C-alpha cells in the first residue's frame, strides 16, 4: 500500500526537466523584455495613460462623437506633457544659474576634493572647469531628453489607437467564453493604476511643498526647485526619496560654503523624507496599493534594471497589473496572495 502511495506522489511530481524548462522560459522572457524595450516602454506608458484618461474619455464619449472625444483626450495629454517639459527646462536653467552664482565656492570645494583624494592638479585653471563640466552634464541631459522625442511620438500613436480601439476590444472580449474574468481584471487594473498615481501625486505634492518650505526657511536659494525635484522623484517609490535629499544638500554646501549648515539642510530634508515615507506614504498609499513594501521596492529595482529610468517609473504599475490579473484566475491566484500587503 505504501509503495502505491509513493508511486502516486512520484507520478504527480513534475520531472526535473520540466523545472529546467520553466527556468529557461523565465530567463528567455526577461531577455525578450529587455530586447523589445524601445517598443515595450512606449506601449506601457500609453496603457498607463489610457487607464488614467479612461474616465474623461467615457464622459466625453457620452456627449460627443468618438473621434472628437479621443482628440480632446490627446490634447489634454499633449498639454500636460508640454507643461511638464517646460517646467523641467526652466528648472535646469535655474539650477545652472545657481551654480554660476556660486562659481567661487564650486571651485573651492572642487580643489578640496582633489586634495582629499590625492589627485594631482594639472593646471591653475583646473578648478574652473567644474562649472563647465556641470554645463556639459546639463547638455547631455538635454540631449537625452531630445532622444525621448521618438518615444513620445510612439506613446502618442499608441495612445490614440488605444483610445479608439478600447470599445472594439471590449466588444470582442464579450464575445469570448472567458470574457468576464478578463474584463473584470482589466477594469480592476485600470482602477488601481489611477488610484496608485493619485496616491503618489498626493504624497509627492505634500513632500515637495514641505521640502520647499523648509529649504526656504533655512535660507537656501532655489527652494521652489528643490520642492519640485522632490515631487517628481517621489514618483519612484523609496529610491526617489533617497535621491531627492542629495541636490539641496549639495547646493547648500556650495551656497553657504559651510559644512555644518549643509549638514543641517541634509538632516532636515532627510527627516522630512523619513516621516513622509514611513508614516504618511503608507497611510495614503496603503489604501490603494495591495502590494507589500518589499514587493514595491523589488519591482522598482527589477524594472529599473530591465528598462532603466522609465522602468523605475512604471515598475509598480506593471507589477500591480500582473498580480491583479493573476488574482482573477484560480490557477495563478497564489501570486497575488504571495505579493499582497498586510490586510487592512
């Protein structure tokens, strides 16, 4: 009898070669995702924007023809993107002007760093190259921004087609035998992405406002810029908050030319980020994002490694979409259970 039970268990267990095939399949999928990044990233951004604009498009479609509603949604997106790009350009100009205003301190700290690192001075004008290198860095960043124009055009194209085809896709899914779970999953994914972006925006605005006020109270120039950069970087969970404390602290060192005052600025901004990240962010975002904190950080790191900076922005929404889709089907529900945050 025991032999029969052991035989049934061995028969039920998958062969080792199947496990190896599964591992190879996962690696192959990751490799394909990295290879198709130039196309996949615009598609993912377009899908996120479609989810964000879905209520507006539905409201407009009830009052005007479908084509006009889609056109207005595209205008809203283009206007928002243009405003975002203009804000970034003005911010870069303000930071460059700020560094120019403190050129002497920039050169002085540059020379101190060279001496501390025991780097030989190749000439009397070597320190003056610091600002020039900074400007070159801004130019490289601007060049990278222009390289994203091609991606922006793709996003716009996918967005327009997606908004036009959304109703057709729904009608086709309703004709299939498994339409209900798929439609439920898509609606839930869109709703959760909107809630996630809303939560990140609320927390980012509050954090950016506080950072701007604190840096202004400390006498730091460009307080609006530091608040704005904090707001934008907070769209990248955890890692963005860590990076956001560095620019104002570095600029404080250049402006005040005093290490203790720079340390105070660094400590104040860090304290704000810790309070917002440890208490306010979980309180607001925990109501909408059904992912554990570990999975949120892992998704940012993984998708950032896979697709670079754009992957860091879309990492959490991508993971949300995957686990919500898995939760709609019995065979994959374990994935949602494994990655979900604490029950509230």
